[in-house]
């Protein structure tokens, strides 16, 4: 455990999908549950179509929102033509946290999906005093990212960004 004062992190959660609805958004609900179980707050949750301009607008709106510390995105990270979440996040972040994607793929390879992990695109980075995480849309990927990486480091990252 880090010697950082644990504080509740206020998050924006977005599911990027052309097909998910409020009823079928298992991954977004799972992120929210993990946040609540760990004393963090989901300030708002949206489902956003896998369209570059819509994703970018949503992220930029939340970057201006003073009630948000972190942006957690799930979905739209695959390799099909419609999957543009990674490219949008790359175009916005100031500093990439490369270890997030690297560790996500390593754990995926070792514990979950084997060589298919080469297609698991995940990214994290910072903009000012906010952190953005983008993870694949499956509930298994969300579970892995939240349990093994994000929840372990979220408070520490936000603390570092406010120094």
C-alpha cells in the first residue's frame, strides 16, 4: 500500500459501443460497482457510440468538469475499423502512462487469453490534473484492469497529479 492519503476519487465512466444499452452495459455497471466498493464515486456514466467526434467531445467535456478526477472508458479498443477509442485518447493525453497497457497485456497473456493478448489495446494517460484509462469492453477485461491495476493505483496517480 502506498503512503498516500486514500481519498474518494470522482470518476466519469463511459462505455463506448454501437450496440450496448443501459440494460446491456455489463462492463460500465461493473466499473461503477468496483468504484463504489472501493469508496470512489461515479459522478456520471454514459454510453457513447463508437464515433471519434462523440468520444472526443465527451472526454473534453469531462476534462473541463471540476468535479471529475478520473475518466474511465471501456470499449471501442479493438482492431476493427469502428474501434477508435485508443486513437482518440492518444490525441488528447499529454503524458502516456505506458505501463498500464503493457501490464494489462502481460496479465491478459499470463492469466487469461494467451497470445490473443496482442490484440488487447489499452491505454492510460494524463491531462493536467486528470487521468484517463481506456480498457477493452468485455467484463473480463474490466475485471482484470480494475482489480489488478486501476484500483491499486488510482488514488496514488490522482495524488501525484495534484502535487
